[in-house]
C-alpha cells in the first residue's frame, strides 16, 4: 500500500471553485481526493475521486475510510453546495432540500474525518457572503449558509487550543456554472463581472497552506 504524506479532501471539486481548488492544490504537490456527484476527466497520479452524494452518510463514511487508508488527511475543504434563488413565497420543499445538501455534506464529511483524526488537521468551510447578510431572493440559500456559519463557529469553539484549525471562507460572486439555472436572477453578463474562480482558489489555498506559526480564522473575499 502506498502511504501518502499529505492528503487534501475536497467536496464539490468537479466544477467551478472546487475544480480550481483541485487544480491549484495539485500544482502545490498535494494528493487530492474529491467527493462529488459528478465524474471528472482529470488524469493525475495524485488525484482520486469518489462519485456520490455528499448528503448520503453511507457514501461519505465509506469514501473517508478509503481515503484515510491512503495516508494523512491534512486538509478538509467543504466546498459543495447548490443555490436556489427565489422570492420567499415561491420556495418549495425541493428547493429547501437542494440548499440543505451542502450543510448535510459539511457536517457528515467533517464528522467522518474527525473520527479518523483529531490532530494536525485544517477544516475549511467554504460558504458565501450570503452567510453574512440577508437577501429577499436568497432566503433559503441564506438560511442554509447561516446554518453552515453556525456550525463552523461551533467547531472553532469545540477545538480551540488544539491542532485542529477551522477556517470559514465567505466569497462573493464567482464566475462559474453555479448560476446556470438562475438566469432570471443572475444574467450571463452579470456573472461575467464576478470574480475568477482561479483567483479565488489561489487566495483560499495560499492562506490555508501557509507554514507560518499562525492560523487564518476567516477569509472574506469580495469583488473590487
């Protein structure tokens, strides 16, 4: 069995910001494991993907167990999530369920990793600026992100003073396929004015991969 030194686990790494994080991390020499429902065409000896639903507890536990057998899980980046942009009166249960998948996955993946190790670990929860404010057409999305923020802050308290470090990331709009099903809310022209996923990934990774005697607790990334 090949024992790998440092492994980065990322959710939602098949597209958008997650894909940019995978590519940046591979360039930095990390072994990357991606949990996502969508298969990719990546070909790299330092990359392994697990295709499934991150809100499925059985899938998550099996994937994390397999990853832990490869070596040392050094970083967990909870990135996966889906939006739903509507006026409050138009939300249906299916919209709520879609938004909540990211929160379920964040909790399930974090719990599974912490069962394997509770030392020398960085947990990075990528949320949204929607976790810092409200918006009339993002009510359920904001509610989910505020829930993720509460979970993130609670993790910080639970592991304060240990070698488990927790980082909350709050980016604004990023130019990805995230908005492809919400053209009545975010037009293509508006999306094209958003931040580059490559730039945002670099900012996030450079902060979490630092080897200095410090820890970045929160990263807020906004457009100029």
